[in-house]
């Protein structure tokens, strides 16, 4: 079903002919070394979906995935909240792709440092850049570099075991935390900060994060957005999880919901359900059972609308630390998704010792030879074809910016593969010349002292993590440093 609607082949008979050409009597795909060799840079969802689509579409294509870290799966491993294990089930499909005879995984290879894109282009017929968005969008306000201010990307990476975030050591000794942004990542962070530690102990959250959260004094989390309730970026599932989070009660401002009830009738159904949930939580008197639950709660969360950060306020006694945030109060011009936040001139100060900015991830340029739009933080492209760079493609957040969920990435990667297949069929992408593929790349890496981690070597890491987790009643206990990962992989 992944390829319903894919109009690449001129007729059904051509597709059947290709299918027979690419299989032997046992139904197992065989392929010629003359077939197209494609390289995918990035082993996250976009990279794996791109490989999966290519392998399904052409029985003669081989795909090599290069990943900077020794471990695969990108944001599925390092971005999905630990208490959302069902979202990680997609790893099963990615594992099938990686084990396919026409797919190879090479972890611990940093393209842009260990290899150039030009070297990959020499070795492959096509190169797809799918390395995601590992940079942070800055707020652009005074004080954002004070101690106690973190990006959501780094904070999530810390509790999910991303090696580069291992030293983050967030200080959770304050009572109030402010999260800027109201997307699902912001709601994930709020939930992790306020969740009973006993619930988190049953997840794959890292042990060091658990220990810090166990000592946390954070009792109140405000989730701040510049627009109104009908523009919130989070989804109904994540907001409902906040509403039902044990030992917490909501704290909303009635003034934030003025006129919202009247706007309900014009909202699309998913947005309407979400807004109704927030309205009910904010405005309705709870029933007896819910009232009793809220009375007993020792932790508080709240959504705050129509507010933008103006300045991070320093602690008068410790000038390098944050003590609060100054917010500008906004009003909306326009309605619906097009509504713009406009300053009213009013300001509001909130005391807090922890500020987490969840205003978006951004892609970075990894090779000066690849066109890059630094303003939009994407590679300029047309349906995945990188402009002015024949044979170069992109998929995922590098292509579109950091939007959507894992399913969005599936469709996004599908469109890039469709463009590539069209180019192969039309001859725009020349696949007739012999290319060495991983053979020449492996020789380059060996000369440079780089030791790639294969998928079977990742499976050793996987087994060790599951073993360590089982010993303490968790699904897995992640290895936290590249050095330890390489050691377990046998490198």
C-alpha cells in the first residue's frame, strides 16, 4: 500500500516485467551490480523510509545508509518520549529494511567530516540527504544564554540518552519551570518534568535522568504560546495526557479563553476536539471525583496563551543564572491558522528558575558544496530534487523544515523517491555508468581510520541495552557514550 498512486511506470505490464526481471525462481530478489546504487545520509525515519520506498519500487536498486552515530533510528530513539513506546514500534519496519539484502547500514560515519558529499557522488548514482535537524532555533532575546535556560532538543536528548547531551546536567532545584512553545515536544517535556518517577522507571528513560528527576523540586510548569487556544500546535492526545497526569492539576486563565467557545463551530474536527478539551479543563467545574483528585495534587501545569518572550531575567544575587522571564502580552490579528500575534505593549514577569525553549529544531549545512538556505534552514529543493545539484536529493526535515510527525516523514520520503524514480526512468539521472558504491567508500574510511558500525554490530548494542534494562525492570537501558557503543559493537 505504500506505493498506491505512484505513477512512475508507464503501464502495469512494464511493472510486472520489472518484477520478473528482478526475481529468481525462489521469489528472492536478485540484482545486478549494474543496477542503480543509492546512498542515503542519515539513519533516522526519513532515511529509513527513503531506503524502504526505493527497495520496494525497484528490484535492481541497492541502498547504503550512512549515519553519524553508531546507532540507527534518529529521533525515534532520541526524540520520542520514553512513555510513548508505541510510537517506537516503527523500528520493527526499519529493522526489516536494514536487514534486506539490498540495503546496508554504516553507523559511526560522519558525512561532512569523515567523507565529503562529492566523494559519495563519485561512488553512487544518487545521494539522498536525510540527516534531519540537529540545530536549535534561538529565541533571539537578551539573557537566553544564562544558566537554567535549555533548548527542548537538548533537554529531550538528555533524558533520551543522546551522547552529545549527556553532560547537560539540568538544574531542577527550582519550583517553577516555563516552557516556550506549545507543540507536542513542549508537552512531552512538561509531562516528563511532572510525571511520578515510579511511572518513568518502567520506560527506557536513562538512569542519570531518572536520578535527577527523583531529586527534582519542580512543582509547577507553565507552557507558553504566542497565539491563542485555537492555534496551539500540540495534539489532543498529548493535551489529554496532561489533563490526566497523576498527582497534577491544571491552572488556566479564564481570560485566555474569551470568545473561544463562539469560534468552535468554524473549527475543523480535530482542532474542535482539542479546543473543547482545553475549554472544559479551563472553564468547567470538575465533577466530585475529579475535584477530589485535583485537591490532592501536589503539582500544577498550565497553558498560557498570547505571550511572547522578551527577556530572560538574571538572578540579582547570581547574575549568571536565570530567575525569571519577561513576557510580552499579545493580541491576535486575523483568525484560524493565519492569525498573527501582535504586541499590545503590556508586559508580564514570571519568576522561574528553569526555562526550556521549544520553538523548533533547525537543519544545518554539513558540506559547503550543497546549496543551503540558511534563512529557512533547509536545502532548496523541488519535490526532493536539490536545486542546481543533479543527482542530489533530500528528504525529511532537511527538505521541509521541522514539521509533522513520523507519518508525515513517510509521505515526504515517498515524494522524494518518486522524483528519483522519474529521473531514473527519463534518463535525467544517468544510471548506466558503473559505480563502485560502498566498495570505494569503505576503502576511503579505512584509510582515514574510521570504523563503520554495521547493522549486525548495532544489534549487539541493542541486545546489551535490553539485557541491562531487564536487570532493573526496564525495556532497555541505553548506552550513553559513543565510546561505549563502539566497545560493545566490537570496534
